[in-house]
C-alpha cells in the first residue's frame, strides 16, 4: 500500500520513467513468449529454441539496467525522516524499491500477454463466447501467427514462468541498487564540495574493461575463422536473420561488457584531459566535476557507448553487403523489437543518470552561485563536460565498431 501511495504522489518525470520501465518489460515479455511459441511450433529443433531464448537475455539486461537507473534517480526511495516514522528506514528502502519496480514490470508483462495472444490468433479462443469471436475479427488478429507459432497449444505454466522473469530480475537489481544507495549513518548526507581538496582516484574498472574488450575481440576473430572453416553449431537470431556461431555472439557480449566496465574510467579520463597542463577556472571546474561524478554516470555512459558501437558495426555490415561470405542480413520484426528495446533503454538510462547527476550537483552549484560565480560560467562548464565526453566516447565507439566488424566482412 505504501508503494502505491508513493506512486500516486510521484513527480511526472518519475512517472514517465516508471512507464518506460513497464513498456520495456512488456516488450521483453513479448520476446520471451515469442521464443516459447517458436519452441512449441518446432519441437524437432530444441537447439534453435534455446538459442532464441538466450538472445532474449540482451534486451532483458537492458530492461534491468533501465530499472536500476530509474530507481537511482527516483526521489521517492531516498532515505527520509518521514519514512522512518512509518517504520521504513534505510534497511527497508530496498524492499520498497523492489516492490515498486516489480509492480511496474508485472503490469507491463501482464499487458504483453494479451497482445501476444492477439497477434498469435489465440486470444479469441481463450476468452470464448461472443466477445472472443469479436476479437477474432479485430484488426491485426493473427497477423504474426506464423512467426509466433500459431496453431499449437501454449503451455500456461511455461508462459507464466517466462513472464515472471523480467519483474523478478528488475526487482532484485533495484533492491541491490537501493541498498547501495542508502546511507546507514543518517538521512541527509552532506552536500558535495564544489572543488574537493583531493582529486578522486582513477576507477579500478578501466584496465579490466580494456582487457575484457580485447578478449572479446580476440574471441570473435577466432570464432569467425572457425565458423568459416566448418559448418559448426549455429545460433539463430530472433527473426529471419543469418545464423551466427556461438563464439561470435560470446565475443560481442564480452565487448559490450568491457565497454560498460570501462565506462567510469573513460569518464574519469575525460576529466583528466580537461585539466591537463595549467587549466583555467572553466577547465578546472569541468574536469574536477567529471572525475568526482565518474562512478555515478560511468556505467550508463558505458552502456550508451556499447550500443553506439553496435549500431555503427551494424551499419558497416549492412553497407558492406557481405557478412561471412553471404549477403547483408535481413532484420526481422522480433529482432527489430529487441534492438529498439536495447537502444531505448540505453538512451533513457543515460538521461536518467544525467538527471541524477544534476540533482547531486545542485547543492554545490547553489554554493558556487552564492559565492558570486556567474550562471554563464556554470552553463559553459556543463557544455564543456558534454563536449569532452563526446570527444572521447565517440572515437572509442567508432574504433570498437571497426575492430568488431572487421572479421565479419569478407
């Protein structure tokens, strides 16, 4: 009940983020149901069905990432003295965040089920009667029946189990994020200093991220050679796409994980580049803020960098006209839906991190304005931070995309 009350009193921006989380969870649930429909329609191909289900892990991870960033930027789950009065302190805030996130994701998955059945052509049969017959004649009824495995009974237990995966995964990740965010020593941590006396250290994830990315590139190159030399096991993408070897897909996942792991280090590196030499007030302020907030915004920026690298690699592969000796791959509707979920979650996660960054820097900016710092200088510092991030992350994404797509072009 408390979670519902907090939802009703939330700000429009927080409601928009929660609505987006519900929509992405519904899309992931639809993709999981489509994998189940393909499995029941083609029981003679269990490997392909398992591969389609594994491909759904990518949009599922993107949805969980969006849910975590929404929780981190949600003011409703911050430690407050009023929540202690009703018995919800820092120890119970993770439970509250998990319940709220699970509620939104469950709502999205609940809406995805009738949409899936309607496109599959089975919603009228489930409801029965005159209402079910009217739904059979509704627009788009059975429009994707062949793609979703129409004509075969859908196991109810399996469908409900798959639909429970996005809410449970998002709720668990949100509880962990809220527990890390909670401050056990008090309700209101002190405002961050405008210019801390000691510069923050370099995040430890940068060398590990570079190593993981290099490992992914090496694994992809090795898997491409093995894949072209023999007709080994293939992993079909969700939709009418060309088959790819499992090693190639594993290499892609390692490359993306490396970029996400190196995100805080890349942001810290941007701050170091801004403050190199003898910086003035503008560069000193911009660089110090980037280094100070690198752990907060680094991972969402790394996710956005990984998605950008994937998009650039896909553009190069489609423009080359030759992928592993074949033609350019065709993108099916399910693959397009999964790609849209990943892109939307990456962009929304970056925007949520930017909103959290702005809220965290508000006390320091107020202090600077009280000291007489003009607003023009603060706006110029913000623009310089964005330019520095683009100047480092865009070439990084382009380089990774070129290295990742080079073995696939023949």
